[in-house]
């Protein structure tokens, strides 16, 4: 089995994060994270985190992976978002084991990206599917080793099921370069277009379907995990925003003659409130993650209540991070209105994270329904 060279002493994670910070404007201009950064993320284990142990995966649990994505996101939200798809192999575990063996034959460091929606109908033919259509929001597609697209529900003629995903070689997919957005510009979440491509049944899977690999990570709720790896980006961005105000606070007196930020009581109060809000959301987020993971390791089945709390913690983290960034932006005053200011980037990126469908207002309804013993919306659990 081929493998990537391990990081050198000079290429520590701290060195990589420093380089990411220095290149943030480049990622925005390119509108994707370039392959050299993806390769370095691979060397630091980001893309083998969810690879099955039997195929060379690292075996780290959800808490450790989420902490890694949070730390990367503190350096840059777009790179953190793209790194978060190192968790995507939890979906791919629903592929036949023989297919996964082929997929990981070259390396366990596999980058998977996909555009699941809008679900496009595919024609079922002998041995597989004829796939046509265009899909949106394929984050990280320009650096991916494999691409996936949504082709309908798992059981033909039975609406409301979990979506089926077809996995294709990037050479068979056209990337429609149209990612022009206010925040997370570097994620490269372009459209994918497929024209009359045959996909063998063995290269399709049900997203959130039963895994064919029996390892603890694949018993962790995959849809909840998908929300968590995105939400944690805002925890990292919010920490970066608080740190930015901390660096500004002891600086020069304002051009109006107002005191330094650190000498203003309202600034101190708002920083303290934001610190408390961020730590509270982060504590809930990691506490429930660790609790569910330990329960899985003990051999217990995951309960609907646990899934609901994981999803609730994710939406709370995304919204808390966004709120904290808004507070820090407000404290910075006119200094932060310039596009070159870091808080401009944090403000836009955090707002886009919060807008994701997995982190919307309806998640509160689903979590509340489970808490009150009534059926949540379809797809919530």
C-alpha cells in the first residue's frame, strides 16, 4: 500500500497553520484551497481520520477529529471547512467492503467531496445507474480524489428515504466554476455536472445507511457527525475573533481620541460575555460528543435522545460562534470595516456556517420533539 510521507520536523501542525493564516487572501482569490495545502493536511492525518482501521485509518475518535478541525478553522474557516470532510469516510463505509478495498488501495488518505442536492433522478440499468444532472455546494471538489452526487432515495418508488449517492472519478465530472459568495470563499463549493455516466451499483451507497465495516466510528450517528464537523468551524472562527480583539485592545488610542479598547468598560464586559457564551457552547458540544462516543465504545446502541442532543449541540455551537464574531466585530468599530481586516473575514465566514441547512432553525424543533416524546421531522434521526 502506498502512503504519504509523514510530516517533517519543519512541517509541524503549527507551521502549517501559520502558513494557512498567511495565505488566506490567496484562498479567497482562488476560491478554493489549493492542492499543496490539501496534501499537507493529508500528511497531518486529516483525511485518514475516518478511514477504516482495516484500510489504514488512524482510528481517532470524534472528539479528537473535531478538535483538529476547530484548530484549523481558527487559522482559516475555509480550510477548516474543507478539512472537516476528512470525516466523509463515515458515509463511504456503507459501500461494499470490496469497493472500499479498491478505493483505499493506493492510500488511506482519501479526499471525498460531493454535491448531494438537489437530488437528481438516475436511470436504473443492468448492474447500476445512468447518471445525469447538476448538483450544488460540492465543497472541496477541486482537491478531491473521488466525487459523489445524489441520485434519489435508497429504494426506488419509496419517497422520503435517505438519499443514494453515486461515487465517480473526478475525470468523469465537470466542475462548474461558480462559487461566488460572501464568506467561506476558499471552500470551492462549486457545482458538479455529470453527463451520461454509468455508475456500477457497487459504487453507490445510502448516505447514513448501514455500514459494511464493523468499527466503533461507523456506529456513531453519521448525519449528526456531518452537522458537527461543520458547526465546529464556527467555534474556531469565534476564538480567532476574540483573540483579534485581544490583540487590538492594548493598541493605539482611537483617531477620535477615545481610550484604548482595553480601557473601555463596555468592551471588557462584552468580551467577558462572549467568552462565557463560547465556552458554554463548546462545553456542551464536546461533552455530549464524548458521552456518546464512550457509550458506543462500551457496546451500547445509540439512542434517539443522544442523536437529538448531538444535533442540538451542533446548531448551538454554530450560532454561538456567529454571535461571538458579531460582538467582536462591533467592538472593533470603524477599523473593522476594511476588507483587509481579519474581523471582516471572520464575520462573513461565520455567517455562512450558520446558514447551512444542517444547522438551521428546524433542528431546534427536531430536538424538542425528541425531548417531548413526539416524532421529529423526517431525516432528523
